[in-house]
């Protein structure tokens, strides 16, 4: 195979900057010890081909090439004499050795995704960039490919930057998560840190479902939410200050043990059955809403009066 393929495909702006597809107006970008902002176009193109693997959301496989030939394209562009042999080895690594001579139209969505990953890895890059690569797949296949792709990434051991707007996918795929807003970092941490100890209201609302309670600080670790005094996980600001308290729905107990730090009388406004879980929309006497999630079967019907309780450690006062 010898074809003069040239590809320039846009993607996420952040990944495009890291890959050298776009140039920043200010600042520096350093990949594997090389400052990309200081390279000329030819040197940048060589570095990008050798050191950076990129998987786009829509895969961008060349329809007239087989899976094997698609994977070999980056090596052929670099003049590698053993392009097909190395491409075949990568296809074997992703479990597609027997599909090597099939064209993209003959492959399933998951198989096409694995071809795209193999093509990105065939040059043994220093960093792998993934731009919502599972966005085009249905939920069942996406869930399967998340596990498969994470296992492949750990087996190969390449540093990977994964862009997604799917909060559940971010928690599933990542060792570390960076939550960005308007081009600025809101918080960087492990999935557990981001979910359980969000730093800002934006992070708490963006990652997973949460109750955001508008309250008034009473001093110390207590706030007033409606008519209820609520103990929180830490200092809640000076007395009278307006604060936001984040409380995850699954942390709320309905009809809790008497030792719960916070107990609020409510009425069930809505019941949403979701299979494995049941979501309750609760209302206090003042009309304030609270959502609680339980595993298992429906325990309370709409209109039922129940007490909602939670631990102080689960109520976090956040920056706005």
C-alpha cells in the first residue's frame, strides 16, 4: 500500500492546542519535554506524527482502506518500512486481528472505535488524546467500551487526555479529572475527590446530581435552610452570610435513625422509579425541594409524610 494520504481534521479546541493543530495566542504548551509553541511548522508536524495520538469523536476512518491499512496510515506517512507489520500487531492488541481486511462499513461501531485507537497508538505516542470517542455509540456499547478502552490504556501505559461532557463517563474513565468552565480550571482531583468534595457550586452541579440548598450562615458550622438548622461539614461563614450547601441525593436517609445529625420533616411530592433506584422529590412545609435516591423498591407514595436525614459530613458549604 502506498497512498499520499493527508488528513487535517478539527476537534476539541483544548486537544487541538495540545496536538499542535491550533496555535495558542498566549502561554506555552509543553509535551514530553518539547515546547510546541516554539516549533516551526515542519518540526511541529513531525513531532505531532511521532509523539501524539489523536482519536476523534467520529473516528474518521478512511472508507476505502481496510482496518489494517487505516492503522498503517500514520506509519506510511512517516516512511516506515514495516508499517503493515506494526499495524497488524496493534490490531492484535485490540482484539481485531481477524478483522484486519474488513473495511470500515463492515465493522461495528465498537470495532471502528478500536481501529481508531490502534491507529492513534501505532506510532507509540507519548500522549494519547481522546475527543469524546464514545459519543456516537449507544449506551450499552458505550458502557462496554469504557471498560475495554480503560483496560487497553492501562495495558499500554500511555498518558491519556480524555475530553467528555458525560459526567458518568468522566468518573468511570479517569484517574484524575479537570473540570473547566469558560476556559478556566474549577477543580482538579481524583474522581472521588471531585464527586464527594466539590470545590465550587459549578463542580457540584456539573458532576452528578446534587441538591444545592440556598441557606444563611448562623456561625460556626451551622446554617439556616428555611426553618431548619442544618449542621454542615465545616465553617459556613460569618453569621448572616448567604451560602450554598451541596448535598448528594443518595446521602439522604428517609425515616433516618434518631442519631442523624440533621432531620427535616418533608412530604413526598413525586416518585420516580428508575429500575435499580427510586428518586423521591420531597418538599418541606415552606415549599423547599429536596431530592433523595434509594436503592430497591418504592417505599413511599406521593403525599406521604417522611423525615429526611443526613450526616453533617455530607453537607458541604461551597463557593459560588
